[in-house]
């Protein structure tokens, strides 16, 4: 039988957290251009703050935290303080699970941006 001490478990948890943050930073740098204007310490600080904010909406998985941080980087850090966003993240009409509601919010934002871009003529038209 293998016995793992409390200290070893804490070290493993710290290592897993560090790997998660490094992986998330790399993903955000590829997906959210605003993150490229931040140094590593600033981006890491944002991730730590937003991990706590995400938890307020029941978002805990690696994927949910990544999407939450992406949302913050494409909008603003206080995005959740706006009533429509906060309401949508809490309203089960938008999904039974918190991650589902976040996905629907991101989908709504993408559709709105697409409509805005089309109305501006930013996409190549067939004409």
C-alpha cells in the first residue's frame, strides 16, 4: 500500500494548479489577443481573480474557468457586474448547468458581434 502524506498531496495540488495556469495562459494567448499585451504576472493575476469570480456563478471546471477568462478578456473584468450578464448566468432558462449558461452567453455575444460586423459590411459580400 502506498501512503501519501498531507504535505505530498499539497505539493501535488500546487503543481496541478501551476500546470493549469500555464496551460490556460498559453491558450488565452492564442485565443484572446488582449492577453498578448499582458506580461505573464499580469495575466496570471487576472486568472487567479477570475477563478474566484467564476466560482460565484458555479463555474469550477478547467473548461469553464478557461471560457470565463476568455469572456473577461474579450469584454472587461467587470463584465459580470452588468445586470444582463449576471442575470443570464444565474437564470436556468439559459441552461440547467452553469457551464451551459456560460456557453449560451458566449454564443449570444458571438452572434451579436457577427450581426454587427455584417451590418458594417466587414464580410465579403457576394455582390
